C-alpha cells in the first residue's frame, strides 16, 4: 500500500511538472533562488545582478547618481511629442499615455501573437506611414527609455489568457527556448542564469532570471549606449557560440513572454545601468 | 550531454580524421570540384541546423572563408574549412532534435 501511495505521489509530481503553468513556474523559480540567496529580499531582484553582487553594487550606485541614460529619456520624450508626417503621433496610438510598459508583453488575440512594447511602437509608426525603427540599437532605445521612465514603479503582471490555447503555446515555446541548450558550448539560458546564478564568468557574476526584464532599456558601459532586451538576448546567444535569432522574431518574443512572467510582481525600474 | 550527441560527435570526429588521413596518405590534393562539393554540403548542413534554430555562431563564417579560399585556388584549405562547417551544421541540428521535448532540470523543484 505504502508503495502504491509513493508511486502515486511521484506520478502526481511529474504530472504537475509537465503541465506547470506560469504561476507554478514562477513559484518554482522563486523557491530555487530563495534557497540559493536566502538573505536577498524579493523586491531586490528587480536590480538584476546587483541584488547578489555587493561589490558591483557600490559601483552601480555611484553610476546611478548621474545616470548615463538620462539624455536618452529626453530624446525619447521629444520623439513622443513630435507629430508624424501625417500630423498624428504616438499619443494617438497610445491614448493612455507613455506609462504603459507594464502592459507588455501581452497576448494579442487578433494578431495571434505576443506583442512586445518595441513591436507595438513600430506598429504605431507603420500604421501612420512612418518607417519602423531598428530593434537592437539606435533611436528605438530613446522612445523605450522615455516609456520606461514614465512606467517606473508599475508592477509586472503578465497574463497568459486561458481562452486562447495559442497563448499558452507561445508561453510554452518561450519556456522551452529558455531550457534548450544551444551553440557550440551547449548551454541553455538556465545553465547560466538558473543553475549557475551567482557564479562568476570571467569578470561578471551571473544574474538570476527573476528580475531580468525590469530595467530595460539598459545603458551598458560595454556598449557605451542604451540597448534593448533583444540585443541582450543576441549577446547571450553569441557568447555560447550560437547564432543569434532575429530581434522581435517569434522565438525571442515568446522567450520575453516567458521571462517576463517569471518576474511577475516586481516593479519596473527602467531604464537602468549595467556594466 | 545526450548519448546521441556524443555518438554523433564521435562519428563526425572519426569521419573527419579518416577523410583527412585519406587525403594525406594518397598525397591527394583537393581540386576545385572537391572544394565546391564540400562547400555545398556544408551549406546544406548549415541550413538544416538553421531550420530548427540550431545554427552555431561561426558556421556561416567558416563557409564564407571556404568560399574565399576556393576562389584563391587554395582548395585544401577550402575543403578543411567546409568540413568544419559541415560538422558544426550536423551537430547543431542534432543538438536541437535531441531536445525536441522540454525537460525541466531536476534541480528546479516544483
């Protein structure tokens, strides 16, 4: 009898794992990181690697006193306010104002895909006959910096709607990407940011996945400018000698969907500065 | 690492050794046709890896270098680079196919 019960219990566990939804996944991640970093309060995860790297943090706090991303916010505000050639502007596409970063990424039932903030901004441009912006470098970061700044303090709350199975499929797809090993080095996102979070790789400490999406766009000293989340995805793929996929392509959008759900409950604090 | 991947790597490594050994032993020199053939195979393997989002970072670069070498008449070099690219393409493909099912690592407890 005992044996049967144990077997049943084991079966139950496997079943939960196989069908775990976003909230179960997030709880598992949090449980894992709490065991690894018991003294780090939950809200600290929004600060990325500086939640777990006290030395890097001192440096970072000094940098944040004169934020290197400030000019980009100003440039973004000018973009937000400047009318397009047809007289309309971002304001017409987003009537609730620029404090909207918490609304993305979201499942768009009509388009049948995950819509991220950069994609929504470009769809606004295109709908008004303007040229879309490049997704990794350049002016998209200005408008993103402005929207991020206006959205500070809003709480991440990604939902995977139950009434459209394609939404869960997109989430699952992003989750699978996260756990899939790629490249010549045969690493997954999880190998570094979950299994080995807190360890040092060359000069950097590996940050936890919870909190990975709070601070975008990021001013990176190595870049010497502000860059997008998908630029970072490319970089992390390249580092393991995998060919990066297309910024804002389906794979990276679904990955962002999953990643953002893992940060549900954290406050947005972008733009931010990193090494 | 997956057994299959390891096997594929061994097979490839052995194949590469055997291939180059044959070229060396016979004192055989690669010619333009051999280079073109190796490059075509490499490109096919790269595309197959890309079809499952498994292309590695430098595979395309090696193919480009092989093409340049072939153009310069350096056929041995071209074949060597193309074989390297082909091996990468196969490994990248196999790497993705062997993980077609999502497996949550055991250290993550639900």
